């Protein structure tokens, strides 16, 4: 049997790894935010492996990279473009993923023009597989409108729920959940926080644009958290110097200390 491109030394493994690693970072696909799932495979990695398993060993590597969009800054945000003369290697091919999870591998098979069968044990994942692999193709743009309409409907209904109103305030953008530990001596509950930073954002010129952190304080007999928002406290934070090791921030001659984590995750 003729060897495939994936077996060739020309297969751009380094570039695929690099793009896969970026994809798993802040640029990850938006639908991944819907729910956490374990060991999701990067779309570009899946795309490269599927495509290279079908193409013959001696195809042009540069043409392959262009086809899978490795020349773009976020390859997974673009559909692959198969050159007409390579279509025969993809059309009529089928992919079977017996442990499909959230369907990243079959999704890339579909984007390459293959047909795909996804198998999954867990009902939640099965439902999401339908949402990712079946419904967009079946319902097209109408699906976007429906999701938006019903999503807003649910949000409005939840706002009317008096039990939820009691827990969530209107003006809160984000809630951070933590474990709490009760001191056996004073009986006070303390949140276990592994990182007090809220924002440490730089622009493309490496100047700070957003700096904020949390600071615990005592409120009566209870622990509370203050938000130290340096953007609100200084008109311009672009000249800030941040030492992430000792958690010190220097702005306009003033030093701020971000509290030290009071819990450490196990490293091994
Ligand atoms: C590592 S995850 C797959 C992740 C997937 N490739 C992705 O990128 O989202 C493995 C999946 O296999 C599923 N699984 C485990 N045993 C299975 C079985 N016997 N039959 C079907 N699915 C199974 C698990 O529920 C889990 O979602």
C-alpha cells in the first residue's frame, strides 16, 4: 500500500504542534466555552492528521500547509480549502470516532468533506455531538437565530426567579467560586484562593492595559474580598512595572502587593 503524507518526514509536525498549542490557549473555539470537557483535541491537529492520512506521501508540503490553513494566524477559525486536484483523496471517505467526546475529530472530518460517524457513551456528550456535528448543517443560519432567541428567553426567565435573585446581584460581571475552609479555632470561614490576580493584560507593545487583583479583608467577623482595580485608581497604567514573582506592582511611584495564594494545587 502506498505510504501516506502523515508518514513522510515532510509532514509539518512542528507547525501543527505550535498551532495546536495556541488553539488550546486563549484562542480556543468559542463552542468549547459552553461546557468543560476533558482532553479536547485541537481542531487543527485533528485536521492535519486526517488530511495527511488520506493524501499520498509525496504531496507538496507547502500546498498541504496552505490547504489546512497553517499560513493563517488561527487556522481552526478557517475552513480548509482543498485544491480541486486533491479532492479525489477526500470524497467518499468516512471517518469513525468511537470515543468522540465533543466531536472535534469528526468535526474536522466534515470540514474536509468526509462523512463522519461519532460514537459516545455519555448522554451529555451525545447531545453536544448533535449540536456540533448535525444541527448546524441541518438548520443553517436559522439555528443561530433560534439559539439567540431562546438563550435570551432563558436569561430573562432566570432574572424573574426570586430564588436566583437572592443569590446573584444585577451589577456583578463575574462570580469566582472557591472552596472555603473553616478555622477550627475561630470558626471563621476562609476562601481557599490559589491566585488573587483578576486581570494582568498587556497590549501588543507589552504595555499594561488592565490590572486588577483581589484583597481579603475582615468585615465585622467575616472574611470579605476587596477588588483593587488599578485602572480606576490611576489615569494611565501603561507604565506599570509588574514583578510576577514577588507579586509587586509599581505605578506612579506607588507599590501594590498582590496577596500570596493561601492554597497550592498539587503539582504531581
Ligand atoms: C478523551 S475523550 C475524547 C475527546 C474528543 N476526542 C474531543 O476532542 O472532544 C474520550 C471520550 O470517550 C468516551 N468513552 C469512554 N468509553 C467509551 C465507550 N465504551 N463507548 C463510547 N464512548 C466512550 C468518554 O465518555 C469520553 O467522552
